[in-house]
C-alpha cells in the first residue's frame, strides 16, 4: 500500500508492553489472538504456523464503533469511568497519609488484582452479548474493597452501571468467555461483587 502511495492499514497501539490496552485486534477469531494472558502487542509470531493465513479484524461491538480499518472508538469505557471510577481526596493541605488507614492484606491483594484491568475491551469483544460487565466490575471492585472507596460507593455503582447500559453494552449471561480472554486475569468474582454492591446501593437508594 505504501509503495502504491496509499495509506497503510490503521490500527491502534501505544505502549507495546501490555499496559495501555490500545491494541484492540481480533486475530483468527480471538481477542488478542491465539494465546492467553496477553495483549496483541505481546503476541509472538511463533504462535502461528509457517505460511498460515492470519485474519485480523477490529473488535466488534455496537458500543465500540469502527473509526477506520482496525481502529475502534472505546470512549464508552472512558464515559463509564467518568460516571464513578474515582474517589474524592481532601487536597487542602490536611491530606491524611495513606498508610494511616489499615487495610487487610486480603482486601489489598483483591483490590490490586481488580486494578490490573487495562480497559482493553477484549471482554466486550469476546462476549456474545458485547457485555462490559467484567470491565465495570473490575473498576467498581478496586474501590469497593478499600476504605477510601466507601464515601462514593453507593453513587459509584449505580452511576457506572447506568452509564454502561446507556452506552449500549449487552447483558451478562454468565458464559465466562470474558474471563478466559482477559489479558490481565480479571476474575468473574468481580462481577458477583459488583452485583452485590448494586443490590445494596439500590436498596439504599
Ligand atoms: S476486564 Fe480484562 S478484558 Fe476487560 S477491559 Fe479489563 S483487562 Fe481488558
Ligand atoms: S500497545 Fe499497549 S497494551 Fe498493546
């Protein structure tokens, strides 16, 4: 294409080390290709046979419209984050030292595991319903497990789930495909935790 003075195929990438979540490609029918626990930029050519034809498509989901060639718009994830994926911290100069609040090792580990989500969208691309539940559950969980996340906990889960629905993501039907394809090993347990958080918040509301 370049030799013919045409534009090369457009695709997204940034970090090339599995941390930015930009390289959203469906390769030979699988999000991030035929390997587990990796993003496209971590996929090695040794996973393919000599002379094999490799088929590459953009992530397909109504909430991830294709911008050009293999580039999709994942801003829906950003809007879900903006709806509640944050905590408020007093920055007036009297900020409490983070270590002043004891957190159990178990809670810290689980919060850290949830926070490993890089927002790549493989869970959505893999789900037959294009559900974003694993992504949203990871973002809700990373705060729900920590004392710092309790202040906005009720509004957070209600607002993030509302935004998720408004963006047009499908419902979760517990097939578990998202967990299999997630490059960061985000567990389905996070979805169960978010459902509990949502139920409690709904009863309070
Ligand atoms: S839950 Fe996993 S697959 Fe989904 S956006 Fe986060 S890292 Fe990507
Ligand atoms: S380019 Fe950043 S995760 Fe692949």
